[in-house]
C-alpha cells in the first residue's frame, strides 16, 4: 500500500512532468485468474521514449502486466491508456503495439521479408512502400541479405533481430519485450542488449521490457518497476533502485545485500540514525517510519559498502573471515559476525590485496564506508 | 567384455519373439498374396501352378470397376466434409469453453465405441422411416459419421502443437481474428488437415460393415462388391484385389507419413 503513489510522484523530476502526456498509463489495473490475483492495482506512468523495465521473479505479475498492455488479456479493474487514449477494451489488433516474444514467435511458414511485412500488409500499405520499409527495417537490424530465408534457417540471434524488425516496422506506439534475451547464450546476450538499446534510443520508441535478470534491468533501463507477488513495489531509476530500495524485497532482489542487526536511536527529519554495535549510520527515515525509537531494525548493506579494518578499531564490528572467493577484479569475503548479523556478511574488496591480507580464519574489523545504507522494520527472510 | 550365457539367451529369445510376432501379423497377408498368383480357379495355399490372370480379372470385372469409382466418390466427399466439419469442432473444443463442450466431445468421439454395423443399421432405419433413398448422400453421410473422430483428433493434436504466441504476434501486428485464421492458423494446420484427410480417406475407402447396410446395387463400394463376389465365386480374384489394395494403401500411407508423422495421428491421446 505504501508504494502505491509515493514512488510515482516522488520520482517525476521535472516541473513540467505532469504536463507530459504519458505514453502508457495504468490506473489501478487488477487482473485475477480464478482466485489468485496476478496483478494487484497496478499504477504506472511511462513517459514517451522511455525504456521502462518490469523486473521481478517468475510469477510476480510482470508478464500479466505486459499482456494487459498488449491487449492479450482483459483487465478486471482499472483503466489502461496509450498516448492518452483509453484502450482498456480495445482489442489487441487495434492497439498498434509491437511485441517481441521470448521465443520470437516468427511465422515459420513465411520468409523473413514476409514476416517483417506482415504488420504492413494488415494495414493495407502499398506494395512498393512495404518493400521499401521492410528493407529499411532489415537494414536497421543488420539483416539486409536475409530477406528470402525462412526463420528455421536463422540462428537464435538472427531470429530475434527479425522479430525486432517485424515489431518496429509498424512504427508502434509502444514496443513490448518479453524476456527477449533469455534464450540467447551469454556472449550474444551482451551484444544484443547494447544493440537493442542503441536502436531504441535512435528511434525513440517507448519500450517496456520484462525481465527477471536484475543485471539486464540495471544496465538498460531509464526506470525500473520492481514487482513481486502481483504488486509493483518500487518505480525508480536504476541507481535509485539500487541505492534507495523502498522495501526489503527490492533491497534483496536487486543486487547483493547483507543484513545487519541495528537499533533505531533517533529521527531527524528525513534521516534516521541507526546504531550497529559501536557504529552509527544515517538511513532514510521513511522505510522505518513505524518503528519506535530504541527498537530493532534490519540494516541492508551492499558488499562494496563494507571495508576491512584491524580488529578492535573504534566503531568497527568484530568478524571472522570464513571464505574467500577470487573474482578477478575483486575479492569476495564471507564474514561471520555473530554479534551483528544473523547470517554471513558479504564484503567485496576491490583489487587482490584481500587475498593475502584476509585469509580464511582471520579475525578482522568491519566498517561501513558509505551513506547509501537502508534500514527496514525487522522481518523474516525477505 | 564377455557376456554371460544368460544374457545371450535373453538376447536371442527376444529376437525370436519379435520374429514370431511379425510372422503372425504378416501371415494372412502373405498367404493371400501368394494365393493370388494361383493358376487354378480355387483359393489354395500354396498354389500348384502360377498365373497373373486373376489380376487381369480383378481389373476387368465390371462390378469392381464400378465399386472402385463409387468408393472413390464416397471417399473424397466423406473425407472432405469430415475435414471441414471435424476441424471446426476440434477448433471449438480446443479454443472455447462452453456449456456442452465435454458432451459434444463425447458424442463426436463416440463412433470409436459404437460398432460400424450399429451406425449402418441406425442410418438405414432412419432412411427408411424418413423415406430417404439409398443414394450416395446416405452412404457419404454414414462415412462422415465414422471418420469424423479421426479427423477431429488429427486437427486437435495439430492445434495442441500450434504455438498460440504466433497468433498473438499476428494480432499485435494488426491482424483481425479472421485474418489470423487464414494467414497463420490454417496454413500452420495444413499438414495436420492433410494427414487427417488422408487417414479418413483410407478408412472410408476400406469401410465395409456400415456400407453394406446403407448402399444399394447402384452405390455399392469396392469392399461391398468384393463381398458380393465372394458369395458367388471362390477363385483367387479377391486375393489379387487384396494385393492391389495393400500396395495402393501402403503407398498412400507412406506419402502421409512424409507429410507429418502418422504416429502422431494414430496413437496419441489428445488429452
């Protein structure tokens, strides 16, 4: 409930933002399948040309939300607007939306050119014009020589490009991408992400991207809507999502985080002061608004926000190194600190110095070297 | 690695078993095929002297020729009607949930349970009650009833294998439901429809029991003509005809198989 309106208004930065007509707008959209609520009162405004990612684990409702926007599903409650027009009841074929599916869904009985031309044929575009635009679209995705091939003669990456060309050639009002990279191998995935982002920026097409991969979400999006259990938990720019997660779910789903035992000691306006052992840190006050002064809170720290100091240094937490994982550019240290954390703490030390200075079994001190710390009311596993 | 005697014995007994089963399955066909080449005008195995003259008689006997063309007429009409009607029902059952869906499905699949002579007798009684003559429409109707379940099954399985995202993609590209049906759904179902048609055609062309009830002298199909022939003559003509039958059917099935795995249509339970 907390997240329903807060993030929306909070992150609309420019003064004129309310005057910009959203490319896509969802007003309290709910979708049920039988007794289960797949999507609970989704409120969302997507700006023109924005790259918006719906991020969440499987079953969180992100694909349902996408299908509702595409018109493949009908909302039980709420309204959907595309470029200001009410489309809640508009059938899919009249919404002018481009979509790329996870398995690409190319028509197997048609050539690449026929696939790309399909959306133009249905619109009654002139033959010459179709040929010109198909060629243009294939050039855009770097598949100019492939017009006469059948989909099965193409690699996964090429099929995806065809699917993208087919979706873009109709100049859609919104481009929907349903986990388009999950069927590609890792190397190809990286280069396709860069390319897709480039094309999207070039054309300025409003894009909604569905993924469960937080790396993809953080690297490609203008904004991310993090979802879980049918609800939108937070809508914000990637760095805000990472640095200022709105709740425990977002904090633990996006990026790595360790939970330290803290105690709320004071509140000063927007800032709350939390003590962890001998240390005290400032955190945003909103998430712990319901906690009384002196009560316990869970403090979420990113692995790169922690640093190693000699054991006993003032304001440090005592801990013991239990594992060391060399990652090339950095070293991950797993630290037991029974006094200050219920579970093992992950610390990311840049470079390779920690390999020799913090062997397994070493007794060390921990300090927090960042202001980007958040605290939430205590709870079970996120 | 050395195999134990027990393993070896098992291997060989397995092979023998397969050979015996194959022999039993093929035996009638083989006996009939060999009898067809007998020179004498009796059904005898093995023949004492050899000839091809019964093949000639099979081709030249007027009732057989007429029965063949009658059968072909009935088969083409019945299979084509069954493909259109059966596919429509399969589509409805697969895509829509409606009140009598399970009931309709049961009715349409019931000819698998109801024996062919019941179908024939039932239609014959209806025809005589309503005064409908025993013309081609009646025979074709009986055949449609009998092959419909197979065609439905074939279409249903093709629909199961069809990725609905293709239709969603088409609709996002601006295609109306009708346009999707004709540009995406039906083209992708064609292998299934063709196999269903061919399977129906083979069943219909070979159907004897129900046809015996509903056909007349003017509309009798080849199997009925053969039955009438064997009541008068006991020469190897029918054996020769059987050989022709088997060769033609096997050829058609081979063609069907190359279109779409026939096994899919014959033995897959749709539910």
